[in-house]
C-alpha cells in the first residue's frame, strides 16, 4: 500500500518585498498534489505574488520554494519543470496576442513547447471543441469577449499537458454565465487528467466552496488551510465569507463592515390620461 503523495508545492520561510512594502511574510505551506487548491482573500493580500513565485515567473528573494519535486531556486530544476507548469496571470487575455487569431495563439504555444505540426492540429482541435471556440478559429483574440479570452488563455496553457495549472483570478471581470462555464470546463479537464494539480487565486468565496483545499491569506500571511468544510467547522461560520472574517486578527474584525447595496431609487412614472397618449 502506497502512502500519500508528496506535496506538489512546498514553501518554507518565503518572503517577498516590493521596495518598502512587504508583499509576503515568512510563508510556510505544503500544497497537496492532485487537488483543486484555492488561495482566497481580497485583493492586495499577496495571492498573485505567491503564484508568480511558484510558477517561476518571479525571482525568489527569501525562503525556499519546491515545485514538482525540486528546488525552484535551482536553475537546472526550474528549466526542467517550467514546461510542466502552466500559468495564467491575472487579467483578461494577459497571456494572449490580441492581433493573432484563436488558432494562431494556440498554435504559437504549441510551437513553443516543441509539438510537431500534426500534433498541434490534433491538440488545437480537441481544446477548441471542448471550450466551444471551434467556430471562432479565425477571430483575432482582441475581438473576443472576456469569457472567450479566458477560455482561449486556458487552451494556450493546456496545449502541453501541464502537471501543475496555476490560475490567477481567472474569472475576475467575467460575466456570471461565463464564470460558471469556465469552472465546468475545468471540472471536465480534471476528470480527464485526475493527476493534474490546479492552484487558483480567487476573491469570490462562492467559487472557493467548490475547491478541494483552501489557503486563506491576509496581509501577505497564511491565516488557515484546509478543506472548505474544515474551515467552516473550525470557525463555526455558516459561509466561507463569514469564516474568512472570523480568521482575521481582532483589530481587522472590529473594523470590518459588511458590504450593503442600497435598493435602487423608485422609477418616476408619468401619469397617463384616460384618453391615452396624444399624438
């Protein structure tokens, strides 16, 4: 009988500073392999910084980061495993070339990872069929809707069958229907590749509830980790949003105010005469 798989990512004492601002502070974290893992918290807590370090897109300042079985601070290991990591940075279509067509964008990434012509055509056909992009192969990426850009970005990220998929707030700025379709697409991809690890940053707590394991962050630090149900049980909260608030330091909990959306003002109506409108 085999034991549990080693973590797909392991961080020890990781810190990151932008000039005078501390973005990450002494983070220790083991990310389980083969799971859908969510980094949760509002904007500015360090989620994007942490993902860029794990992806190898940013230089490590302090601490140690291991991904896919080796030290990301070792140039030899980083060069070897970066082709096994797919990274979608924050922002609609950030990994796309807006003047290239849907087909040309995916084909470019296929060439980048060394796939031959026939293999690229096969993979592009499979990916665009699965994402509903097949009718739009000739459309420039810059003319796609937000949801379609994210689907195309995902196709480009998946063209080389990564072992670790990193998504930085992939549904921010996308309409609710496209958000739901995006996560249904991720579920189908994971069903076909159960060994793939997915690491996602999101500020949407309703999205986080569907993940296998969560990392709650605030002010560049980890507040708590665990399955959504475990975090709810630990905090005694009914929702993940309330659980996150319960995990904050006391001074931040006192300062927290729920977001209240006022009702819309009444719509003024003009009286209609009994005889109806006059022309």
